[in-house]
């Protein structure tokens, strides 16, 4: 619930900051604030207040370490809209912000962040975000260039996007895999001694990597519907694959 609410708050803040830009971008001009269907006051401001209040309500139910970690994410959430104005890779800022829950969730469950699990999981998820959100950013690259906004799509250009996204995809798979290994879904050096319970996780991780590869091989960087479909597939296919693999292996390991 907290992750859903705070991601929503980040999107609200983004739409509030960018309402004047959104009016001039084909894909976003129909957003409620940009189109004038909603007003900054009272509509957006009160809605953001409700989101932040709900997030605070969830956060205060957690341990002190998690409360401190959650509070540390607020500057990232508030500053994300500025990244596209001043940084060459605003998608990196987005990844750092949206995946903070990888650290916070672990801390909430255990009372601390195990660096061997939390950091590779966080890093892997940030790399994953860089992949799908760079494809997403290619939809707006021409409008962004006219408006003086920046994105990883513009920084990399068409020539370098797929090679770099291939490297980031590898980082995503390795990061999530290392986190799983260090969290107890481990593969021994002697493959003959592999516990069958870990197979679902690594099978799912392999499919996840295959899905990332499919996105890059079939992405048309000049076709908006093509890019939108690949972006959405991460929520419909990529995320569920990893989640099912983790849950299945953990259940088998404790059985």
C-alpha cells in the first residue's frame, strides 16, 4: 500500500511540476492538469496531501529504521521532476526513486537492510527501470528536444540506445539474481547438489532476462504504439515473472 501510494504521489508531483510542458507534448496534453480539467488548487494540492498523508500513515506503523529510511526518500520524490531539466539521465533519478521500496520493504520485514541482499536488489531494479523508461522516453524525444528537456533517449540517441540498454538489462538480471542468492535462494558451486526448490526462481529470472531481450530486439524507437506496448509489458509480464519465481522458491524452501 505504501509503495502504491508514494509512487502515485510521485506521479502527482510530476504532473504538477510539468503541467505547462505537458500541454505542448502530444502524448501528455490530455492529462487532467495540462488539459485544464483539474486545477492546482484545490484539486491537485488536496489530492497530493491525501496521498502523502496515507503514505505517512503506513510509514508510522513500521519500525524506526524503516521510518528513517522512508523519510530519506522524500527528497528523491520531490526532486524527480527537476531531473529532466538539469540531468542527462533523468531515468536514473526515476529508478532511484521508484525502487526505494526494495530497501524499505526489506527493512520493514527484517528490521534492517542486509547490504548483500538490499543493494543488489535495489541496483538491479534501478537498471530495469533504466531499460523500460528509456524505451518509454523515446516516445517523447522530439517534443522533449524542442522544449529543452532531457532524457536518456536523447542522451543515448537511436544508435546507442539498444547496446546500452542491453548492458543495463544484464545488470538487472545479475542484481536480482545476486539478491536472491544472498537471501537464501542459493546455487552451490557443485551444480549436482542444487536444491530443486531454487529452480523456480532461476527459471523465472531466465524468462525475465529473455523478456528484456525481446523488448530490445523488437522495439522500434520511432513507433509510439510499439514502445508503449513494450513499456506496459514490464508490469504485465516482467514483474509478475520475478514475483512468482521468488514466492515459489521461498515456499518450497520452507516446506
